[in-house]
């Protein structure tokens, strides 16, 4: 059975092991740098550095993976429910993909184990 965790980043990192009773804190999101039509709502994007920090913390604390040297996440990931992307973690000198899925319009996301 795969363990899945939710992470929400605000003033501090909060980890919730699928606890639906906890009040989620939105993750930092950045406004889009693209120009939108005046009638269109701007697209919000996840902060790649904050997501990388959250993913690293989950790998270390929740999945108990040792040797995590760093995590990089792609920029420009829109805050759209169901949006999936992968961050790259260097674990013991090897690059591993870490799946991330956006769960809420507030920037909450799920991190799955690396592969």
C-alpha cells in the first residue's frame, strides 16, 4: 500500500497524513508572469522553491528516506486541481522523480514516493 501525504506550506510547513480533520493551510502561490486578457482571471502558479522544500521534508520525515541531497521542482506549475508534475530529488547521488499532484485551489498538493 502506498503511503500518501498532503503538504501545505504557509508560515511554516505542516504535514498531515491524510487527516481530514486538520484545517489545511494554503501553499505559497505566485501570480502568473504572463499577460492575461483584462477579463480573464490571472493564473496562479506554485512557488517551486517552497514546493521543493516541502517535498524534501516529506521525503526525510514521512517516507524516512536517507541521503536526500536536494529537490528541484519545475517552475510555472499552475494551481489547478488534478495537475500532476514531478520534482527531481537527488538521493544518494542518483536522480529520482517524485510525483506531485495539486489537490486544491489553495495550493495543497500530494507527494507520492520517488521512483
